[in-house]
C-alpha cells in the first residue's frame, strides 16, 4: 500500500467513525480508533503516525517488540496487545505495552501485575469475553466474567478498564449489534459490582462492523484491514 493509499484509507475510516458516532448521538471523541497493525511493517506505522494515528494494536509479541524498537523515536505511541497471551510471554508484555485487551485467565493477569515494572503506571487491561460462545474463540463466558473481574481488580499492577469481544461474524447490522449489546450490559453490571474500577472501556468493532459496535457504545474500535489492506501471513 502506498502512502497516498494509506492516507485515503485513514480518512475513509475516520469518516465512517465520525458518521457512526453522529448517528448514535454520541460525542465526536467518544470512540478511539485503534489501528490493528499486525504483520504490517514499522514504516507503515510511521506513515499512519504522520496522519495522526497514535494507538496501535499488535497480536504477535516479537513482531511488536521489533516495531517498538524501530519506532522508539516516536515516544507518544500507545501500544495495545490484543492477541492471545501465553504465560511465557507475559513479562515482555508487562514491560513494553500500555494496554492488554485479551485477559481471560487469572493466572495471566496475576503474572502481568507481578511483572509490571514499578516505574511504570498500572497496565490498562480489558477482559476478553467469548460473547458468542464459540468453541474456537478465546475468552471467558458471561457466567465466568464476574469471578475473573473480582480477581483482576485486586491486582496492584493492573487497572481494569473494561471488556473486549470478537463476536461471530454477520453481515446483518441488527445481528451484529446483538452481541455488542450483551457486552455493554455486562460492563454496566460490572460497574455496579466494582465501583472502585474505572470500567469505562468497550473494545469492540472491527473493519466490517464498527458502525454496529459504535451504536452499542464501543469506546475502542480495532480496525486493521480497512486501514492497512489485507494482512500478510505472520
């Protein structure tokens, strides 16, 4: 993708997001665009940064660390880890990321908290919910959510910000909205249960369904293909 093509894609996605927020009667800054940059070179992230994009989501740890090194001169980038997280990879994530969206086990949360350096603020985290109950998808069930949240809010190295989900795909807008409505309701329930936590974040919506997610209250939309084009193999 050329720089001009990236600029066109960026402007198109920003326009979609603004329109979705306007149609939902939400503030223009109520949802943040998270650029999903996995498999894309650091040079493309640098071009996106020049267009005003500061938040980037990565799934693959070593690839992300390489990009962070290459872009170290851009000290206001915000790095989000959004992929599955194994125990043997928690330390570098705790040390080098600002956000983690994919916590689904207390063990992982505890390791991230213990390994978060004292000189850094708490790691901002979301709990991943398997909102469509798909056997192939990661995430806790809605029935398991409160128990996991109760554990995470007690961890000093973490700040529990909200929930993340990747629903089963649908081309029907009304069907797209249903799982996001369930996730929003789950977050509202957690707010009542854990008033000490910020719980202000719904990480939901991607290239194909960001409008449905925004209509149901998304505060972070994770967009990759619509920004950067089709992904390369990792």
